């Protein structure tokens, strides 16, 4: 989402209002404050969307980290089973068949 802002930092810093008998021109000040308000509203929309995206990414990362742990554990089990089978002197074909059965589970 592209952010549409009305004012830059310099616009805000360098803004000069017309001074009349009662002080600053109320219409100029109100108009300027309305522009600032619109910019804040735009930022709020963008921030909400970005926070939502961050939350979704955090949840995805958490899911993937858990999945990695499960796969690492599975990998350790398979390696242990392979080592046990090799210790028992089983043929490579037996090992492959047993590994296939483990992977199916």
C-alpha cells in the first residue's frame, strides 16, 4: 500500500501563518491541522497493515521452527534406526525397506 501524505517534515517546520489582529488566521491553522490529521490517518492505516503482516510472519516463523524441530527429531530417529540395522548386519535392501516403512508413518 502506497502512503499518500500531504506534508513533508519541512512543510510542517517551515509553515508560516498570516497574523491578523486576533492572532494567527484560524482558517489557515485549521486547514493545516486537517492536512496533518489526514497524514496521521494514512500512517495509522499503514501501521495497522504492517503490524498485521508482522504478526502473520511471526506466526509462520514459529510454525516453521516447530516443524524444523519435528523434522530434526525424525531425522535423528531414522539415523538411529539405520545405525541399529547396520549393527545387526542387515542387508541394504532390508534397510531401505524399513526406512520406507518409517517414512510412510
